[in-house]
C-alpha cells in the first residue's frame, strides 16, 4: 500500500484524466512531461496546486517540476481563458483535418494556438495524440475528449460550453 497517498487539489473531474495519465505510467517520474501535457490540456495552464500534486504523486522534486514547466515553451504557468479547447495535431488527426478545426476557430474567435479570446472565454492549445486516433479528428474541451470532429461540430460544442456560463 502506498503510505503517501496523494489526492487531487479539488474534486474537479478533470483531475481524473490527470490521474489516469500518471497511473498509466505507473506513477513514475518518467511520466512528468506527459502528465504536464494532460494538466494543460484539461485546465489550460499549469497552476501551482497542480504542480505540487504532480510532483508528490510522481515523486519528483518540485523544483524539477517547475524547471520542466518553464523550460518548454508549450507549457504556460499563467491562467488562460475560462474554457480550453485542445486540438490534436497527432498524425491521424492531422490527416483527418485537424488544421481545418484550427482554421475554423481562428475565423470564429480570432485566436491561434496559445492564445485566449479577449473576453477570456476560450483558450486554444494544441495537443499531441490524445489516444483517440480511431475517432480522428479528435480534440478536447475542458479535458473531455471528442472524436470525429468537423469544424461545424467543434464550433457548436464550443458555443454550447461557453453559453452555459451565461
Ligand atoms: S493522433 Fe489525434 S488522437 Fe491520436
């Protein structure tokens, strides 16, 4: 039994996806980058609580976690928009039109990967393979993966998600 059981910072269900990533890699330190990708895809950025939680679970010194999080340009420590859309740019999704998804978001919301809309409603990031190649093109909205996406469908899901806030 693991005497040092660790728990997610909140009961937000997106933490389950983060836990799954770590567990899939045996909660080993080697899972660090993969796990940070999952945190960012789910929450849009790497918040301090998330970094502590990941450090403890993977038994990696917190200083090293910060080192990795700040070294790679695709990670961000700053809060982004209220919702995060991650478009998978893995090979299968790319072939199935991931670029058209990015183009549609750019046209509708005026943002490119790494940007957030002015009203802070939506951040757009890209992901590597999210493990849903069979249903490419895939993307996630606040950590929930959707497959067989067309530009129209993705835009309507985003719209629906944003309108739930109002
Ligand atoms: S390449 Fe997109 S889910 Fe695998």
